[in-house]
């Protein structure tokens, strides 16, 4: 296998491994807040690795640029989505997403 | 069957834990499973576009990335108060 092929295989394998670990983490955690942490690697690390594999194969052609664009969209939108989901979880639990009076008495979090 | 097809099949296996999370737990846990499934689907489309060697197929992955983000935001907004 050529060095390029080897690099592509390694990048793809890493991307798949990161995605699997992320999915397993979401499956094994018990709390929505803990689960949210494990969605980050799948949408911040794996797209970059896979887009890098595409760019190594194709160079900066139409395919390479679009792959980088997809990775950028995933990396940019996931934190927003995570914040919105955690906010929804807190509002369901406490009625507000800012710090509650009980938490302030405990010393805050 | 090249390495891209193998990677797409391997990524598809990651949807099983997402499906299990969507079947169990509270509404917010299910939403998180759905969001992760959207991300994994985007990656599958990205790898498949390269497997089929068609530059136009990358647009599908881009559309799914943007739409799953918008869908997740709408679900989160509704879960805040109404559902």
C-alpha cells in the first residue's frame, strides 16, 4: 500500500474509532448532562479526521473543499446544539436554566 | 469494496447505540440519541460520497448536517416547556 493509502486508512480508522467510542459513551452514561459530553468527539474530531482523509485522497478539488465544509459545519454547530439541549434539560428539571436558589445556598456550581 | 465502503459500514454500526439510547430514558436522553445519530449519518454520507467518487454527493452530507442542526434546535426548544 502506498504512503498516501496508508495515511488515508489510518485517518479513516481513527475517525471510525472516535465515532464508536462516542456512541458507546452516550449509551453507557446515565445522565443527560453526562451523555452530552460524549456527543462532542463524534462531531468535533471525527469529521475533521474524515475530511482530512478525503483531502489527502483528492487534494483541494471540489470534493475536498466540500468535505472540509461539512466538517466545518459539524464543528461549528455542535456546541450550539449541545448548549441548547443542556438548557432544555435544566429548564425541564428546575424551571429555569440559570443557577437556582437551592444551588446558590449550597455554594453554587 | 474499498476502504471507504468498509469505513461507511463500520460507521453504520455506530447507529445501534444511538437507536438504543432513543428507545430508553427520558425525552432529553432520546433527543441526545437523535442528535448523535444525525452526526453519524452525516459522516456516513461523507464517506459514501467519496466511496462512489461523485463530488455532487457531498452536498447530501452538507444538507443533512445543516438540517439535523436546525431540527435539534427545534426539538430542544419544544422540550424546554411544552412536551
